[in-house]
C-alpha cells in the first residue's frame, strides 16, 4: 500500500557557496538513486544574513510504498549524504501528509 507524502528539507550551517553547491550535487545523486530526481526541486540560496543554505521540496505528493520502512532509510541516507560533504551542517526533513488535509 502506498501513501501520498510531501517532502521538504533544509540544510543550514554551510561554509560557503562551494559547499552549498557540493551539497546540492550530493543530494541530487541521492534523489536520483531513490528515483525522486524529477519530483523534488532543490537548490542553494543565501539568506538575509548572508548564510548559505540548501532547500528542496516535492513538486507534488509522492506516492511511497511501505513509507514506514522507507522513511528511516531515506532519512539515514540524507543525513549521511549531507555529512559526507558538509560535516558541520545541520539538516531538517519535513514530511507532510496531504491526504489527511481532507
């Protein structure tokens, strides 16, 4: 059985533009490996204080089979991916459940 899920994430505490670009590339590879590359928009930006960050969100609800198993799998891969290129960065993943809004 699949569930409709919204995915959003933010990575903060990046040192500079190069590190932000490295995180974007690493996250892109992860999204490709998880067959989400065409479903989750993401990129880097600079906040009002001049700090670099990476963010992304699903373009539409994602149909995920066995989400209860996949969620911790994805969260672990995401954490390892970010830590691999930006060890000091912090990340947050936010899950939404659009079917519950009805």
